C-alpha cells in the first residue's frame, strides 16, 4: 500500500472522450503491479496498443468501487479473450484499454491500466511482478505477497461493508455487465498469441 495522495487521481482514454478519477483511498489501498502474462499482452495487441513484450503491462490492482467515470461513460466497452476469460474494459471511442475485472461483481477486483493515468507519481513503486519470463520458457512471480495480501484485504473489506455493489462495471443486483462483451473467437485469439 502507498501513502494516500492528497487528492483523487485522474485518468482518461487516449482521445479524452472518456475520463474519470480514482479515489485517493483507492490509490492508497492499491497494489502497483507489472504483469508479463500472455493474456495482458494479447489484450494490448487487440486494442492496437504498442506491443509491451518483452516488457510488462503496468497495472494498479484495486477495488472497482474506487473508479468513477465522470465523462463519456457511454464509451465504456467490454472484451473477453475467451468465453470464461477476465473482463477487459476499454474506451470504444479510441480503443484505449482501461481495466480488467473479474466476471462477477461479487469478486471486487480491478486491474487498472496505469497508462491511462497522466501523472502516475502518486502510485508508488511496483510491489509485485507477475509471470516474469525465465529461461526455458518458464515464468515466475516476484514479490507475490503484497498483491495477494492486498487482494484478500480489499475483497474482504468491500464484501463485508457491501461497498462492492458500487461498481461502474456491473449492475450489482442482476450481475449484468455495464456493456455487452465482445468475445473473441479461437482464431482471433490465436492471432494475438504469436
């Protein structure tokens, strides 16, 4: 966890049509993570972003309830790499990836894409590196503790307080997503994993 910034942290899509803020409390309770997994890379490629490989995708793990869309929420769109894959939210106006969430509001998790934040200086250092490539095609996690402890702590707090229902990504009562997902076909998905 990082020291709480004095104010909320703003974010915007590439073209600026969709924008919002992450609460100061959300940043304070978040975990700054670098992810090298194949799915995060594939999602970046799907959205036409620069290929992060061999580097990571920079992510802020947090509660969805700490994210507020203030302008352009009508541009919020959704993609899944597979029918049972994580939900990958983006701005349809410019294909800017925004966040990855679980498939249900009952597991309050969001991995917010740090590139959407103009000034990430308040986010603190990277605490966890996931799926780091190793010799022989293997992968390993570095500093997994902060991400695991942060996730469990945030989910328990949100579930016990009922604040998980205040998510911009779902109707918490029906479980329906705020946007209809585009689910990639096997050939579409395979083309991203080359």
